[in-house]
C-alpha cells in the first residue's frame, strides 16, 4: 500500500496557472507522404480552396474557408467515402486572434482513414449548420453554441443543450470565470426562492477545489474511522482496523497491517 499523504487543498493546486496556455504542437508531415490522403486532398482542391494541409498524428488536417464547410463535408461524404462525422466543436483563440477554430472530424470506414476539416471564424461570426448532412451534428452544434456562443445558421433548434436556456455566458470560453460569475452563484437560489432569499440562503458553492470532509454524515477517514453520525472534533486517536474479519475467509490468506509494505515510489 502507499504511504498516506494529506489531501488538504489538493484540488486547489491547478495544473496550469495560465488559462491561455497553448500546448506544444506535435510534428507535422506533408500530405504527399500518404498516398490515400494525398489523393483525397487533391480531390478537395479540385473543388474548393484549401488554405493549408498537413498530416498530424496519422490524420490529415485540412483548413478551408468558413463559407465552404457545408459543401466540403457533403463532397467528402458523397465522393470521398468519409461517411461519419465522429466529432465537431471549436477551439477558443479569442485572446490571440479574436476568433475560433471550428473543426469537423471525418471518418472513412472503407479507407480506414480520418480527416479533420478546420476553419477559422471571427468572434461573433456564425457557421453553416451541417445537421442536414449528419444528424449527429444536431446536438454537437447546440453544444458548440452553448459552450462557446457560436451559432449555426440553418439549425432546426439553435438552443442551449447543457446549460439552462437563460444562462448567462458560455462556460468553455477561456475568459469565463472558473468558479462562475454572480449569475452562476445565485442562479438556483433566484430561480427557486427569489432574490429576496439571497441573504438567508447564501450563494451556491461552485468552487470545484473545495472538498469538505465533514459534508454528509461522514467520509471514510483511513485510520481514524468513527461510527456514522459521530461529531468530528479533530483530535480522535488513530484506530487500527483489521483488513479481514476474525477467522479469515476460506482459501484466502489472512492479510493484516503488519504484513503490508509501504511504497514510497509514486511511479510504482
């Protein structure tokens, strides 16, 4: 077993202190290095303008103009056998470029290949909905609108899908407060009880780093177990609990604390 370390405030230690952190790019290779990708790229170029193209992590990445997204995906589905839209979303580049990268992850089961179609749009610009081409885009486009504020023109029901319809802001923007803003702190209180109850109830706790071991009846505290409902004072003596009931279990070797080994190496 591993040596116990205090977990106080461990969730509050963020991995990244810069919310605009950009991860290093993985190596790129030219499309000509793959015969299938090169042929598909040439076919796309014969119909549409391609701004950039390269292979990354065994996938072809193609940058197109935003106004061509519907026709490009239709061409890939009908002519190039990329019959599945497995994922679509956006990447927030507002701080650097005042816009978003919108991507469509295409899969061809016949070719066993994946192509990622990308396009850059300005902040506040809408995209063409591809819901009529791929039904899965219905919820994905609503999620993109909900989280980033990017609308899809022609979508049959362009409403939020995760947050309430009247929610303020878009939670996946890098500028969105990590613990929510005032609207987030008081949303349910205002909705259920009214603003007049704010002082009596208090704001919602939306800090994901807050872990209160005294919530509910009692969390399990290894070595300091107490009966359910016991009031915690903080000075309880350590209690050594056996790992197995008295007499053991048939055909299973008895396991007790004295026979354990403390592993200090976190890599093991």
